């Protein structure tokens, strides 16, 4: 059982600092207007641009988001979370808002540049938000904090399509105007309400604790680590590489519920409304149940939670494989899949925050870059594989989810290791306390 085993939902809500509430509120506001990735292709074809041009634009946006996580982690390390969030959101807002002006023949190159930069800056805030969350949440509530972060993202993702449906009836261009406006609103909130030196304050608290309970001589203290050394440490950290492999494979599998599932529903001759119902059920279950589920997950070791969660995901994909027999299997598969996400998700998302401050930002950035890369590759893999396997495709996804669980279990099991001797540029060895998500 972990130290966090007795933490409840209301305990966490009461203990959540006001600054974290501002952070989560800003994330929710920004996500309510996150329309580009979902509607860009539809919008550009609506504006009579070719399918090829629309596809290139989506590729540019996806490439920008992958690079943005790395840029965001470096900016967070150098300038702090608040500066990174403000700069990223203030820069992405105007770029997204001008997309309608460039959505015409003859302006493809400037459109690709703007969309790519918009994706880059729009994603750069994520590592900063993660670092700020891990620094400000009390240790015993850390995983619950990451659950709240995911709920803010998922709530926005669930509500945004409904907002978009109304905006499209008025003016397609309004999608991008509102997207830009929400980004600027987040920038303004971050500038006014987030702390200027949260990371520095966290480091000072850690230094004060070390001074009160010295564990080694000052001469043995590790020197500040450079970006190159941090990335070299990641490459030498075999367990973290296993974790990254789990992140990528798990994201590829999860993407299929967004990309391949509507294709499967159509192929099985079910009404298109069934897909909307599945999405609604999944969103409601996730938003209403994740915090409570997390209170139970805190009672078991991290590596056990991630294995069990991904095995439950695998059962969800098996339900999709049986969907031709009855829509009940489809709904059951969706519930099992989202249950698996709730079981594994908090531990998976919190894991990079378990590393020392000198490394944490880069570890978070690499994790999010891996997620973005897998999300970008997911649709391409789906088109190629699903058309050849049909229902057998979901059994392949189930196998991928099970393998993900094994990789995640191996990658997060650091009970007998130093929380990060990699802080000194070495592979993780020895024993030490993890900042977040450790086991007792």
C-alpha cells in the first residue's frame, strides 16, 4: 500500500492550492476551444482546398505539437513554467485566429507555416503545466492532482465538439477565432494568477529540507545538469525507455478508439449515432469516476496499477472485436477501455514527475513528445491495418494493450532503485524516495 492510500477525493479538493485551481481552470478554458486538430481537415475542404492540402496541414500541425513539447520543456527549465505558459498561449492564439485568412488556394505555404507554428506553441505549455502541478500539489495528493489535470482536459474535449457544432451553424471561421481567443484568455490568466518562481520555490524547499536532514556532504552534491546531460541520462535509463515504449504503444492503441471505431461502426451497419452515444458514455464515466477510482489506485503499487489498467484496456478492445454480434459488446468495450484508462492513467502521467527537479522537466517533455508522435502516427497505421483485418484489428489492439501493460510495469517499477541517480548522469541505481507515485 502506498503512503497515499487513505487520500480521498474531498481531502484532495480541500488540499489543492488556489494556484493549482487557477492552472486547471486555464487548461479547461483552453481545451474548450481546441478545435484545430479535430476540425482542420473538414474546414479546409469546406473552403474548397484539396484533400491533399488539408492532409498536409494536419501533418504540419501534428509535427508542430511534437516539437512543441520539447521546446516547452526546455523553456520551462530555463525560464520557468509561468513564462512558458504565457508565451506559448499568447503566441499560439493569434496564429490560430488567422488560419481563415490563409485558407485559400495559392497560400498553402504560409498556411502550413502558421499551422505548424500554432501547433508548436499550442503544445509547448503542457510540460510547463505538468511541472507546475507537480511542484505545487502536496506530495500525498500528487497523483490525484494529475487525475484532476486529465479531467480538465477530458471535460474540455467532451464539451468542445458541442460548442463547435453551434459555431459551425453561424460561421466556420468562428471555430478558429474562438480557439485563438481561449488561448489568449489562458495566457492572461497565467500572467495574472500563476506564480513567477514556482520551480525555484520548490527547489528552495527541497534545499531547506536537505539542510535540516543532511544525507551527504556538500562536496557530494550533484552539479546542475545541462540539457545534453539530461537527455543522455534518459537514453541510459533503461527503465524509462521501457516506460516511453509503453507510452507510445499505449497511445497508438488508444487512438484506434477515435480513428478506427467509427469506421467499424459504419462497417457493421450500425447507425452513426451509436458512435456519439459511445463517446458520450465514455466521457461521462471518465469525468465522473476518475477521481474516485484514483483513491483506490493509490493503495496499490504504481507498477501494479499500470499493468492492471492496460489489461482492462485489452478487454475493452476484445469487446470491439465482438461488436458485429451486438452493440452491447461495443458499449461494454467502451466502458472497459475507459476503466482501463482511469486505472493506469494517473500513475502513467505522474511517473515523469517522480524524477528530481534537475531532470524532471526534460523527462516530462520527452514523455509528451512520445505521446504526440504516437498520436500523429495512429491514423496512418489505422488506415493501413484496419482495412486488411476488420474485426481482427481489435484483437491486435488488445495484444498491444497487454504488451503495453508489461512494458509499463517494467518501466515504472523502481522500488529497489534510487529515485534518480541519473541526476548525476548515471543509470538509475541504489535506493531513494520518489517525489511522486512511489510505493511504501
